[in-house]
């Protein structure tokens, strides 16, 4: 186990920038998830940590030692690839032991470690098979086995669950979490799936356009998104982002010609400014004497809860209501209230968080 | 290959009302097959069992006499062994060389395209033309290669020295096949999933271990294909090359099966013997083809 430190690490491919200078500290034993849309630089960052790409600048340290000049195999890391990358011509046992053989470990030690991983992941019945004879979930498990037998300082996961169907994905997610709990190995996990990120991460790093938008625990990032990008990326359905502006005395926020919404605390510095008002779908509550009228366009029943798609003023908006049967119908206009503590304000131009 | 349907099952939309149209479309190819394959084959089949007189005026049925004579002759045995050795040696050398070059070029940081282009050139030449190049290079006294050999103390005269003639044929064939194998190995290398090679890099497989444990086994299907293609090239398509280089000489030292067949048919005018030899050669190529299909089928599920 080890710490991982990145100092001003960046990557250019020719004239295009995949990653702007980025710094990040990962504590010993921590599970960090890099999350963002495709092309946000998260995979590039992971591949540089692995040594599969070399950074254009900056320094990467594992366990306090600079590894920029080290070969991937010398970094004492293990990586699980999206397509598993198992050797198709080797049996499961050979796949698991290959790296150990290359390290010239003693035969008894190799057997001990392989048996341990096989036990941990339940691979016993698969040992003699070739990867082609395994299902997706089994291959995934073998790929994890190949990583853990090396007892590395650092685990790297590159979208490991993307090729699995939804059910299996949930199952393997839990398994990865349990594995981390048992082994306590420092882990960097890359995904574009916000549910994976929220559930697995001790700390998540939200990335966009080759830079870090926000770092924090899933709770922090969800409760206090640093930008409209983060706000819109996390949560399903995502946060409603409404064009608005602050009243001239800095006490209310105005959306179109709807009734003014009082701010939890006056913001004199923002008086008169154009802002983006962020409201989570669950922060809008239907109420008979609610402040705002909402015209209902579409209802989605998800079993335990209901999604109400409608328009507030001239802007589209989604509500999440914890109820099974809908008292409303499409086309109805209902009144909604806003929990004033639940509002987020972002700069209309830059998208950066303003208050509270 | 994989998606082909069972015979007789019709794909939707490939229905022809007229019976003649499919045949019309097939006709050019069928004609070519009939004229250049079926007719000569039938002719050879017949000739193998008949003996004509010297003027081609009469023929008599001789049963298996040609077969017995050919298979029992020391010359045929010699040509057969020579051909096998020639085929195996050239295939092995050009496979190993093509693989090594492809791996080396793939590992280059820059200049890959340049090397790929240069190494491909020999393949673009017809065998007879590349043989002509080698004839110029290795003509005693005047050739550049011959000069170098003389300089190195070799008394170079492939027209008299059997071993030298064989080496010359071998080198020319390998040179040509190498380009072909390089092309296929190069393409196969590029189509390997990058993550597999990255996994190997993370596992610590470097240099020779990486090639031996990962790349070579992953390219096994390509190797299988090339073994059969190389062997059939050497067995059947090297006539022109040998004809230009050595005419099978000196004293039959480079007379392979296909060259001996030609000698017997067009120099010695022994139609019966030539027919028997061409049938045997055809059996050989058919066997190779069947072997390839068998091996490929066994590999496909992986």
C-alpha cells in the first residue's frame, strides 16, 4: 500500500491538450474515483499513473518515490482493463500466475498467492479454462484476480464494469467495494458512470475538458457542486439549472416572471447579477399553496417514486416525488414550493458556484 | 466464412425468376476453370495411363506403368527430397525472418512507414524478375554480390557448384517470401488489442519474454496461414525463379518437383511421366489445403 501524489501532471497529444496541469493527493488505502464524460482526461490520467503514457510535464509519486522514469512493471501497480485484457492463449491459472513467474517468485509463493486469490474470488472451477470459455462476469473476476495476486501498492481500474450488463454491474460493484475493504489497497478507479462513482468512492474527482472540476466525498460533491457541470453530471435525473437573476437588493432570486424566491441569506455582492439557479429534483415539492405554478408535460412512474417533467415559467424542470400513485395528470398545472435552503447559485457565464 | 448459410438455403432478396441468369453470371468463371483447370487435369489423368509413340500417332493403355516407373526412379526420389528440404527451409527461414522484422519495425519509434514500404518491395516483384535481379547480382566475376563473396574468399561459381546453386535459389526464394510474411505479420501485429500488450507491459513481460510468451502465441493463426501459403508458394510457384537462376542445374542439384515435371514434359517429351508427376503434385497441394482448413477450423472457436 502507498500514497499517490500528482504534481502539475499534464498531457498534450500534438497540439491538443488531453490534461491541463493537475495535482491530486491520494492517501494510503484510499479509494478514489475519477469520473467524467468521455474525453475528459480521466483515462489519460490513469494511464500516466500506470506508465502506459508518459506525462508531458509534472511529477507522479507512488509511495513517495517519483516514478516518471519507471517502466509500468517497476511501479508495483496492477491494472484492470475495460476489456479485461486476459491472455487468450493461457488458462485462468496461467493468466493469474504469469506476472509472478516473470518476477521470478518461488513456486511455492506463486501457488500460495494464486490459491489465495482463487479463494477470495471463487475462481476454483474456472482454473483450467481459457478466457474464451468464460462469461463476461467471470472474465472480470479473473482480471481482478490477476491484479490482486501481485499484491501491488496501487490498484488501477479503467472502466472495469462498462462491458457488463446492468445486473452484473451492480453485483461486481459490490464485490469491488468488499474487496477494497478486505485488502485496503490504495485504489484509483476510472468510470463515466455516476452511480459507480457515488457508491464506490471515498473521494471522487469530477473531471471535464482535461481538468478537475471538483474533488470531495460523494456527499460533499452532491450537496455542494462546485460548478454547473458537476451539478448537471451527478444525480439522476440531474439538477435543474434555471436561468435567473438576483434582485437589486440582493435578497431574492428571480426566475422569469415567477414570484421572487427569497435567498436563505442576503447576498449584496450579487445584487442584480445574472445567475444560474440550481434545484435538485427532490428540492421542488408539490404543495397546494405553493409559490410557483408548474405545467406538467410528462409523468414517469418508477415504482417507488414519480418523475414529473414540466415547465416553470418558460424553463423545463423535473421533480422527483416519493409516491406510487399520481394525483396529477399530464397537462395539469400544480403549485410547487422550494425549500429555500436547497438552492444552489452559479455564475451565469462561468458556471462556477457562487452561493451559498 | 462464419456467416455463410447452409447450401440450398436462400438469402432473402436473392431470388432469380429466370434459370439462365445465375448461369450466365457464373459463365466467365466457369469457362476459366474449365479451360485452365478441368481440361488439363482430365488430360493429365488420361495421359498418366497411356503411352504414345514418338510421333504422337498412336497410343496404348499402360495401366500403372508410368506411376511405377516414376515412383521407383531415383531421380524422382531425389527431386522429392530436394523439394521437401527446399520448401521447409525457405518457409522456416522466411517465417522467422518476416516475424522478426515485423516485430522490430513495430517497435520502432519513428520511420515505421519507411521500413514497411521498403520491406514490401520484393513482394511487388514477380518471382522471375526478382530471380533476374539475383542473377545480375551473383553472376561470377561481374555481379556485386559475387564480388563480395569472392572478396570473402569464396570461390563463387553456382553454375558448377551444386551447394552454391542451391544456396542461391534458397536465398532468392527467402528474400521474396520474407516480404510477404512481413506484410502479414505486420498487419496481424497492428490488429492485436493494445490493452493485451499493455497488460503484458504491466506484468513485466519485456523484450524476448514478451515476444515469446505473448506476441508469438497470439499470432499463431497468422503463422498457420503463412506456413501453408509459403509451402504452396515454394512447391508450385518457384518454377520461373529456378528457370531464371539455374535451370535446375548443375546436374539436377536444384531440380525441384515442379521443375522436373517441366523438364520431363517439354525437354524429354515424356508425357506419361509428366502427367503422373503433375497428378502427384496436385495431391500434395490438395493435402496442404485440407490440412489448413482442418487446423483453421479447430482454431476458430478460440
